[in-house]
C-alpha cells in the first residue's frame, strides 16, 4: 500500500520520503526478475528505460495540455 506524503511539495524532505517508500518496492521487483534469470544490471537498465519513456510521455502530455487552441472566429480582418 502506498502511503500519502507527509512533507511539503518541492522539498528535499519530500524527495527523500518518496525514495524511502520506493526503495523496498523496487528492491522486491529487482529480486523477482533476478530470481527469474535476469541480472540486476539488466533489470535496473530496463527499469531506467521504461521510466524514461514514461517521463517523456508524461511531459509530452503535459505540454499538450498547456497548448490552448483558439476558438474559431467568424470575424475576418477588413480589406484595405
């Protein structure tokens, strides 16, 4: 179960808090793949690649959310 953060956003404490919550979960995941026959390095590299892809997709989605598309207008500039 994931615990809610206690620390304020955008602080070093919050970053450390998140790391402390993630470490055992990621450690268990690495152990599961290692027991299945992957090396620890393979698992960590694979996780890094997946996380990078997810980050890029997330940033792309955020930038698209920020793009405002103007409403179509029936007003045409007057001809000189």
